[in-house]
């Protein structure tokens, strides 16, 4: 890969992550925590229609407990995670965001398509969700 192409991809990824943070009303460092979680996740299943990726399932490690894995599904119509924040409060957690990041990266790598976050109507913070 040329240096110029790498630079363009890095710039586009940075813009996409900033847009994600803005959509969720999160600080960028919280999104970057999810990015690190995505790097340590294991893909279970990919929904691939042959011209796009329409969702994924993965195992995401807990940030605080070594022996805990959370199961995440993300797609165009919603997302689920087995963590307490998601199950009890119904909030978009770091594990779901890690799933979005992984979904986006797979889509970019395989089809050259970036996820359009505006199409994910379910992607929004709770009204009382504070940026931690």
C-alpha cells in the first residue's frame, strides 16, 4: 500500500470515528476504548450478501474482567450485547461500538464501503446518558 493511500485511509478512519463519537455524544477517548476492544474481539459470524456486509456477531472481552466475554450483534436494524449496561439500561455500550468498528473495517476491507452512520437510526445515546 502506498504512503498516500495509507494516509487517506487514516484520515477517513479518523473522520468516521469522530462522527461516531458525535452521534453517540461520547468523548473520542471512549470511542477509542471501543476501537481497542474491537482489536481484541473474535468474529463469530459475518452477514455478507455478496456486495456488502449487513452485520456481524462477535465476542468482545470485558475491559475490567479477564475471564468475561460479551456477545454482540450489530446490523442495520439494531444491536444487542450481553453486558449489563446494554441488557439492563438498553444503552449503546462500548462492546456494541466495538462491533460497529469491526463491521465498518470488514466492509472497507472487502468492499471499499464505509458504514453510513446516518442510516443506523438505532444509533443514538439515551436521553439521560452522560458522556463518561
